[in-house]
C-alpha cells in the first residue's frame, strides 16, 4: 500500500511563559515537551489510531501533521511533499487534500451560520467552483454523511441539530473538498453510545467508498480495536507500542499498553481479568523522567537501565514495535544493565 503520510522524529516543544521574578532568577528556558520524537507512516485507505491518556500528545501530533501548528523539529511528508519546508502560500493548495474533524461538535460549528454556509465555506475559500457547483457538492456531501434529504438540513442552524447530526455535519464539511487524508480527533467522545456506532460506521464506509485515510485520535482502546487497522500507543510525547490492532490489543507487550487494556470494562462479571494498575499521575511534560518515560509508574522496572537509558522502538516480530528494554529478549536488558 502507498504511504500518504510519513512522520519522522516529530517534535513540538512549547515555551513556558514565566513571571517577571522567575525570569530574573532562572536563566533557563523551560519547555512543555508535548511531542518529543514521534515517527510513523499512514497508508492509503487506512485508519491509523493514536491512543493514550489525556496529556500524552495525541491531539498535538494530529495538528502538527496538518501543520495547523508549526513543529519544533522533524519532518512531515504528505503525498511525498515535506510540509515542514513549505510556505503558507504553498500549503494552501494542499489544504483541500487534508482535513480535520474536531472533538467537540458543539464548539467546532459556527452558531451564526446555516448548515449550507458551514459546508460551503471550505469550497469558497479554495475557490472550488461557481455557486451552482458548490451547491451541488454541499448537497452530495450531506447525502454521503446520511443527512437526508439534504433540503431538510441546509437552512438549519447548528443548535437545531442533535449531537450526532452535528458531528455528521463536521464530517461532511471535512469531506466536501474530497480530501485524501482526515484527522479525526476523538470525533465520538461527546456522543451517546448508539450515535457513536453510527458515526464510526460512517467513517469505515467513507474509507471503503472514497479511499480516504484517517488518523483516528482516541483514548478508548475498545473502539480503536474495532475501527483501526493499526494502532500506536502514546505516553508523554512518545510512542510506546505500535502494530496492527490485533497485535496491540490482543497481544500487548508494553506494560503501559497492558494497563490501558486492563482498564477497559468487560460486560461479563465472571470474566477473569489480570489486574494491571497504573499508579500515580502522568509526570509533567515540562520535566519528563529520564530514561524510559514510563518507569516512574511501571511495575516491571528491573534495573538502572530503565531510569537512565531511553528505549528505542524495536520490532519484536511482524512489524510489532515496542519501546521497552525488557521486551522481546531479557538478555538485551541484562547486558545493558551490566
């Protein structure tokens, strides 16, 4: 399969604004290391999941890939072009090929605009046809997201729609430019369970019908298993584990992934579950732990190497990547500890 997006060692450090006296006392500039060396690729007609706790850097990664925010360092390739080297003028034609569905459908739609204007706005910004052509594309986009008949929705305002309908409008707005890549930032987290299934099934249908690639950002591994082709688990700005959905969910190797999966509720009270508990809070990204970022909360810390050396993502078989000193071969960790 062809790569549509490729990210190499992507970083985003936000400078911390300090008070006047702190600036005088400390000459050291502090940074929030939101994304700190992330690499992955996204293939055509694939749903790639980014999972992890709040504060792990998932949303920032999604915005960086679209260059909605500027990266501190690293490379972002979209359809073979390095986005980090392009000017805003050079980026504009590419914007129609890459879109985003935001998390909150109540905040991402302008309450003063009708659905017709909301859907047509991207087309007008990109000068994608005359008003007759724009009207037809808006009509078709509403049908594609199953808001039918479109005439019933065109002249409504967002407050006149349900949460599921709003999220369909947000998805339709992303689709109206016929993009090849969409970032879906937790698009169903604020919706009821029954509506979630409808929106997620819609995403799968769009992949099949139009060959759209999705970067699906979520904290829900149960949903990620059913919708994603591959999953990367992030923690404190880094990828801890990456592989196919079956590898990551059914055969988790990293202690962090195991703990996240153990926290997913199972609708069977008699089901035997291995208890894997994450203790404490996620550390501050301003001063992340040395060595393995997860060692301060990991139950499997076995040596000084975990506290001093940062593990690399290593292939443990069939493209299943894990960043842990003690996964795959115990002797690798033993040799380094010596």
